[in-house]
C-alpha cells in the first residue's frame, strides 16, 4: 500500500498460487488501483491486467480482471492482489449493494468479514513472512474502501477513503490527504504528489486517475488492459463510468502528453 512500508523478505521467489488472477510478487500486488477525493465526490479506478508467474521469468497476462465493485449505495471497493480470492470474498459478503450504510460502519463490517474468511481459509499461515521460518505466508489481497458517511438526517455528506492491507491483517488505514493507491504505486504517487490539489472536481480527477494508470502501464508491464472507473457522489451515489467515456479520457490525455513533449522543444502542433 502506498504510504506503508513494504515487506522485503519475499523479494525473491514468493508468489501467490497460480490461477488467482492479479498475482502478487513479493509483498507488492502487480496491479494499480486508486481512489481520489474531489470537491463533489470520489473517483475510483483500476487497471484490468492479471499477471501469472514470477516476473523475473516467463509470465502470462489476462486483461479482463474486474477489480472495482459497488459495495453499497454510496460505497465502492477496489482490490489489489489475488483477484480470485478477492472476488470470492466479495461474493460471500452479505451486503445489500443498494443499501444506505455509512462508510465507516460498512468498512468495519467488511473488514470483519475479510478477517473471518481469511482465518478460516488459511489456518496456520503467517500474516507476514518471517525470516528462517518454514510457516507458509498467506496469499495477499488488499482492499481500498471508499464512500460517504451519513449525517443525522440520513444525508451522505462526508467522504472517506480506507486502505485494508493484508499484511497488516486488514487493519483500517484512513487516508485524509485525498487519495490512496495500491499495487505498483510509485509512478502514480509521483503524479498525484505533483498534480493533485484539494478542490478539483470529479470531472477533472477522472482525467488524472486515467493518466496515472496509463503512465504506469507505459513503464511497467504488470499494469495494463482497459481502465475501469466509477464515481461516488452524495446525490447520485455509486455510478460506473461508461467505457467509451474512459477511452475518451485516455485519448485526451495522449494529446496533453504530446503537447507537453512539444513544449520542451518549441515544436508547433
């Protein structure tokens, strides 16, 4: 997770079991998911690449992984890591996806569910690798939960972003600086630290999150495939962004990148 220390003991040779979807290499999921707060709502986005195998050797890829889901009327969830495990956790989560539930309460309910099923599935597994120990380490899947809390009148009025990292036993980490990224986050973190400011609208931030994913994909093959995006606003709740709109954002960002390149060399369009 961006902003938390990554474990280095798994740096060589430790991957999740084959077939899980978006695999992990060492302690870092090979994907990019992010959520960002705007002045009128939240934008969530994910790549769709699943990488199978040890990235130091031959790998296979699948660009149809779904890592972004609606969790409630004003809440969404992103996952990074083993997509098969993540999807099964979501499939067994008994939450009405249309219900109005404050995100702080929903996060705790969801966290309890994750910890319960993980404890059942991986009894005897270590949460984190221990040097010299023979105990296996449980597969990694991290979650970002984002949405709104409600006031006393039942109005969605306070956005919040949480990261639930597997290697912290899904302890909730609340991010109040406006954005959270998980997976291959270093390029996206650079862009958000440079470009993000409080007060931008969801429409403006949709371009930025798309740019973060495509720029990361241009440098790291573990991120890629179609971008999936959603917004959460106090009025409309959770809404998927149509694929054609996302494709338009990617094309517009390409033109911005080309204009930036030309500006360095005084070239005319």
